[in-house]
C-alpha cells in the first residue's frame, strides 16, 4: 500500500513532487519501478511528472538524464 506522505499545501506538494521527479531521473529505474520502490502512486507520479516537465519547458528549464555513476564526490554543483 502506498505511503501517503505528501505535504498539506500546494506549494509543499509541488516541492515534494519536484524532488521525486528529480530522484526518478537519477535513479535509472522505470517509472513503475521507481514508484514501487518509493511507495508512490503510479498515476499521481505520472501526473506530476508531466505537469512539472511541461511547466519547466515553458519556463525554459529542461530535465536531463545524467549518469549518476559518472559523478564524483568532488564534482561542482550544477545551478541554474
């Protein structure tokens, strides 16, 4: 059974799902696997992923996949 640990505010929900989508992109898992592993509702994750990626495109932000194994501890942080 999914764990309902979402924030009670819209802003909190957006921040929560933004972190989840970012973690998904770094995970290398399929959406289904990521949701199962993190106790997320698959349809909710898909909704927020589409919503965030759509709004990111209109704001000129793009999610990109990176190879987490290629990142060393000494890597500089990526900022906007």
